[in-house]
C-alpha cells in the first residue's frame, strides 16, 4: 500500500494541508501546524526550540515534539508548557534522532523556527488541558 501527499498548500499562517492519495485514489486530507515544509512526509527536524531558541540538533536528547512536529526544548516543555502544546494542545515525546544515512538524504532543517509563546493566550488552554492525558484532550 502506497500513500502519498500531493498538492501540499498552506491554508493559513502556520498550518498546511494536503490531499492524501492512496494507490491513486483521493482518500482525504492531511495537515499539520508547520509552515515551512521542505519535505512534506518525513519528520521535520527543526534546529531550535520554538520558544526560547535553544539549539536542538538532530542528536539532541532535549528535543521534544508533539504529533504535529511542534518542537520545544525539554525545559520549556516541563516548566512552561507542562506537556501541553500551545499550538495543538497535544503532549510531547522525545524526538527520535535521524540516523546518519538518513540525514544525508533528508537533512535537518536549517530554517530557524522561533515563535515565542504568547503566555496570556496560552494560559487558558493550558489550564483546561494540563490535567488530562494527551489522548483525552
Ligand atoms: Zn525552550
Ligand atoms: Zn503541537
């Protein structure tokens, strides 16, 4: 079974959507909250924490991602976000490092993603979700 995305386009600031085709048939839509997608299918390795700018190279064990690839450092996720993604409300896991042979074909992004959290806007969302498991939000 082969699935692929085509017609990737931005819908609004900070998000993208694409039609999803499986074996040549249009099966639906896919999307995410990342604006710059040089490679629409594989995980986007952002080089820094989107809030504080801490560098998060591929091999960093402090890179945390949500299911939409919003990327923050471990400290921001623990102390500031309390495991609530300010963009999608989901939880975080440690980003898996890409192996060297994969990096040669699909290198980490060199685009700086810096979108410091608007705490005033984020706090109500955090309050509502922080006590729920990510799958229950
Ligand atoms: Zn950070
Ligand atoms: Zn997110």
